[in-house]
C-alpha cells in the first residue's frame, strides 16, 4: 500500500532566506529539533547526498539514513528521496515554495510505503510523520522568522531591509540591464564563457569598468562569473538575446528612452494628481510630444509594432477572421494585424483606420502581405470619425488602455453607433488585470498608462461595466493576467432614458453568460499600435 501526507505552513520571511536556509542541509541541526547531525557525502551540479542522524528518541534509539536532494531554484521545488530506506519500501518528499503576500508558503508532500513485515504499520507511520512534520514545520517557521527579523547573525542586516534595498536599487539595476543590452554582451557570450578582456575588445569598452558591470549583473543572476573570472550568460539573460523569438530586447531598450525615464521621474506628480507626468516632465501630453519630436514618435511606433506582433497568431485564433466579410482595424498602426487577419480570410476585405502620419506608412506592410488591394485606408481621428459602418468585425487592439474611462467610453460608443442594428462583433485586444496580490505585468503596464498616456489597464469587472455602459457585452469570459482577446456582442439599443439601467442589467447578464466559457491562453505581449 502507498501513503501520502501533505503539510504546509506560511513563513513570514523573504523567499531567498527561506530557500537558502532550508536547502542548507549542513545547517539542518540548527533548523530541525530532531537531527543531531547532517553529514554531506557528495555534491553534484544539481544535487546533494547526505547522512542524517537523529537525537535519541523516547526509547533512547538513534536513527540514521542517507538521502538525496535535487533542488530546482527556477521552479522553487525540491525532490528528495531516501537512499537508505530502512523500514520503508520507498520514501519520497517534494518540497514546494510559493510566494504569497504575507510570506512564503512552504509545502511538503511525503509519499511512502512500508516494507512487508515492517514493525511499524503504515497507519501508525502516517500518523507519526504527520505529527512530527507539523511540529518541525512550526519550529522551522519560528527559526526563519527570527532570522529574518534579526538577520545580523546570519547575514548583513535585516533580510526584509535587504529586499527593500534591492527594490530601491531598481533604477540602477535597470541601467545595468540596459547597458548589457546596448553592448550586446549576452550575444557575445552565446558561444560560451569569455574573458573580460576579450569581451571588452569586442564591445569597445574599458576592461575594468566592464568587469565591475558584469560582477554586479552576476550578483542578481543575469550573468555568471566562473572561478577563472570568465563570464557566461544565464537562462535569465537569454531573454535579451537579439533575434530570439519573443526577445525582450526591444522592450528593454524602449524602457530606457528619455521620454519614458523622465516621465517616471515625475511619478509622484501622477500619484498626487491622477494626471500623466508627461506635462511636467516633457512639456506636453505624449501625443503632442511625439509630433514635436518625430524621431521619438517613430521609435515608439516601431517598438510597439514589433512587440505587438509576438502574439498575432494566438489572437487571430480567438478572432477567427475567416467568419467575417469585412474587418475594420481601428487604430491599427501600419496594418500588420489586419494583414495577417486577411491572409487567414482570403474572401474578406478590410478597413485600416489610423492617424495620417501613421497610415501613410501602411502601404508597404499591406503590399508585403499581398492584401493591399483588399484594404481601404482611412486617415482620421478615432474621436471625430466617422468610423466605417459597413463592417461585420471591428478590432481595437491596444487602443482603449491609452485612455481613461470617459474617452474609452466615447470610442466604444462610436463603434456601437457604427454597428447600429447589425449583427457585428467588436474584438478588444487588451490586458485583463489579475485580482489579488500575484505578479501580473499588467499592474506595471498600468503605471505606464498612468504616467505616459493618462489611460489605465482594467480588471474584468471594470471591462464589463465599461462595455455595458456603451451597449456591449462579453461573448466569452476572457483570461486574466495577460494579453487576451475580448469578443463583444452589441446589445440592442433601447430608449435613451433607460440606457443606464439597461446597460447595468446587460452588463450583469453579460457577466453571467460570459462566465460559461474560458478565454485564450497566457503568453508574453506588449501594446502595439
């Protein structure tokens, strides 16, 4: 027979402290009350084999056995098994570490079976292990939380303060990442470890200064320094490799542009007023700034276009353009998304509606994709229109988050007016902000919207309310915490005097109906124009 016990406890301490101290097997006698010694027998690249010896139990008996642990820092999991099994047929333990708002949830899952004829029955062993695990976890929690509060004995300073210092150094860390990207260091180490002098010659940098940069980058896991002082890239650094699918290099370089960094320098202004920081930082709103500094506007458009093409196929899987006859991409930039949609729908035609300065550059993209003869190009302003009224599918891709609810509602109302009483669909490609405290890039992108554009990312309830107020409802519940496609149906327009009440009711009904389905899957992404 096989048995399992599953225990967990929340430790109010930083993840790194919990991970490092519970995986320091040599220090277990100071962490567990039951172990008298822990002898390291062998270390491999990814595992440690060791012998544990207990204190005498209530009968005066001492137990000793050999175990092996394989930690995986990337997934924050550890697989452990007894090598010397004793009374067990086998004993395997899985350790899991999950970051939560109040600390680290540490979980132990123990799977075991007893040997035939074992003096300890399986039920008795399960009860014993369950009891001792609860006791040991409680003791470990107490020890780790004490170490976190008074970390001087175990490291320099309070561990929570160290983490805060790490976060405070964010601008410096961003500068390190940006410099590595600008110098192409990750690409230079693609073939393996390289010495500082060689890297300095290839990148045109000062050897000592480069070493100091690489040493700092290695301290946070972006690079790795070998004992011979050669450096190699890490899996974390692979995300900035040029030419790699879904490379973050364009976003890294974009985030370092002065129009971004200067605006974030005035973040306090936005938090105090609720207004974009571009006016005090750049002298105007972002769109006027891009007109006055066209090279920055062109850089912004190029970056958003490049990043926005990451997930085109996944988003079109949700749109299914082949079911429509005429597709309008409103604020569709140079037409990449519309062109890809029309290639999937060879019988359909399209309308590309964009600002005059942007749409003038669309012909090359449409011609490259072989759809230029099927696309009507309209240069205009989404707020003044008029929008095309002869389409059965409308797309707003990364447009609405640029605007607060008032202007976003005006755009939705304009689309709803263009649809009239026809059976058309609106597709909104946006983020849906995840609830709770978990990591979500949309929560950071939302600060971009606040600081740069005056817009916002929205939770699911906020999307439903905004749509209902403008006579739309969700057809399917979208996924949260990532770029997704919201398919929206028009709600029949009634008496204007009843609009607000009808909108609220429709939003409630839309929420109920939309909850019956699931949205597209997760994936990387960024706003595109």
